[in-house]
C-alpha cells in the first residue's frame, strides 16, 4: 500500500461513526452509551433466560454440569492468554490507526490458534480428573470457537472506543439470537450436551461475520508492525496476569465444586449462578463498555473532575444493581420454583447465597476500572491477585468447616474482604466514596440478615 493510500485510509478510519454528532459532550455520549449497554445486556439476559427455560426442559441437569466444566477450561485458556488488545485499542493514541489495528488483529488470530491447541492438550487430563469421558472430545470441539473469534474485526473495539455502543449491541444480540436458535433446534433433534457446543460455534461464527460487515474504516488482513506490537505487549504485559486472576475469581467455585458435586448438582448450581450473576454482569458490562473509556477521558482532565463524575455514576449503578439482587437474596427458592421444573428447585439456597455475595461484590466493581483508565495495569493486577487469594482462602476455610455450603459462604466473605484492598488501590486517585459505600454495605447486610431469618 502506498503512503497516499495509507494516509487516506487513516483519515477514513478516524472519521466519527457514532450515531451521536461529534459535538455532543462526553456526558451525552456516556448517557447514550450507558443506555445501550444496559439495554443490550438486558436483552441478552432476556434471550438467555428464555433459551435457558426452553433448553432446561429439553436437556437434563447433567448436560449443564458437563458444559460448565467445558466452559471453565476454555475460559481459563482464554484469560491466561489475554493480551488486553481491546483495552489497549480503546486507550491508545493509535487506537484507530489501520496498521496498529491490523497488527492487533494478527495477534488476536494467532492467540485463537494457540488456545485451540491448548484445549486439545488439556482435554484428556480434565476428563481423568473429573471422571467425565466426554470432556476428551467436548473441550477441543468447543475450543474451535476461539479460532472463529480470533477472526473478529477490530472494528468492534473501535466502536467501543467511540462509545458507539448501539451497533455493538445489535451485533451481540443478533449473534446470540442465531446461536440460541441453533442450540434449541439441536437440542430438539439431539438432546445432549453437544447441542450446547453446536450453539456456541454458531454464535461465534455469526459475530465474526457481522464484525467484518460493519467495517469501520479499516479492512483486516495479516500485518506486523514491530512498534505496534511492542505497544500492545507493553500495555498487556500485566493484563494477561490480571485475566488469570479474574478467571480464578469467577470460576474457582466451579473448578472446586465440579470435583465434589455430581454433574446434576453442578448443573443446578450453574443455573443459580446464571440468575445471580445476571445483575453483576450487567454492571460489569457497563464498566467495560462505558466506564473504562469514560474514565480514560476524564483522567486526562484531572482528578477533581474524575471524582465528581465517579459519584454520579456509581450512585446510579448502585440504585440499578442492588434492588434486583435483594429480591433474589430474599426470595431465591420461590423464584427458582416459578421459573424451572422440579429437577432444579434444589438450587434455591444456592441462588440466595450467590445473590447475597454479589450485593457486596458490585460495591467494588464500579471503582476498579479507574486503575486501567489511568494506565496503571500493574496496580490493577495486584488488586486482582489479592482478590483471587481471598477467594481461594475463604472457600477453603468455608469448605473445611461447612462442606459445600461453606464453600459458597466463603465466596460472600471474599467479596466483603475485597473492599478494603480495592480502596487501598484506588485511594490515591481521589475516587473513594466512603459514605456511599457504607450505605450500600449496611443495606446489603440488613437484607442478608432478613433472608437468613426468613429461610
């Protein structure tokens, strides 16, 4: 490509594509992006719930238990190989440079190939450890999704960088809906865990195709610029370690419970985790899609502006996130009885414990994006390392004292103990809000006490 063509392409790539005019303020873009993030996540969870209610009637709980283990191993491989390509593109000054984006895309595709190879290597040991022969085949086939996802266009990250969340939302919803249709059809014809794998492959394919159809100024092909690669690795050098700890925080429960529960009980636990994690996941989605780029821009404008905006955002998210978790904590068994058949009713107490733990977890969740926003990926990694250690220790102590119930209580204890560590990590940036956090903690604790007295 000639220098003139490259210059023209860079100009085209830098052109705004958001549905909001360029002159709109950061506040307006934040509100618009938050709306689409919440709408998208809510719609995704609604689709997931509807498909879940259908598929649980076509498949037995054991299928969800086995698939939970498949997902644990694949998520582990994905997260320990995370290079932080998305956050790097969002915050980097070259985030819309075609050469930079194509180098990132090349790294992403190579990473997908590596994950697939690793998935074939871990399949046999995993099958032996959990005494589930099907894992030998399920894990590698499901691992093909990483090759497909490795082909996703970098346009997805560019849209996120521009806070053009609307188009991202429609891509996610469309690919998810396609995967659900394929999953339900497969489960109807072939009622086994394989229908879940087939649906995952279909969804990944749909998203990859859509990401290239909405190309934002830059076509993807294999490119390698050493300076771009160095920048990506420099930013991501702590991200992949952070992702490992994030994986442990989110999946250590399934790793441990998969050894001590039957596949049926693990499947029921997965259903309870899905319901309790939906609210926390919504806030996490907003944190990743909106708060991180917003904090990145505000950080450039000074700590005082960052602090004032932080209070508004965190207060709003607490008002949105805590009430649904309170409902699940208080009436978990009744909700599970209404939604699912009798095979899944035994997970009511699991739902209550997970929802109660999440009440405390979301208090810290909306603070931590500040660390990456100001470019301190090392401190972010330290925070996640401390959280991981707390989760493992608390689950071990709880399991030793009270068996499976203790393991779940340990998750809640870890969420509470994580807060002071989060405060220590972010306090220097002036975004700690003790009054707001104390109010959220006290109300959450009161709800958990009432739930315990009721049940």
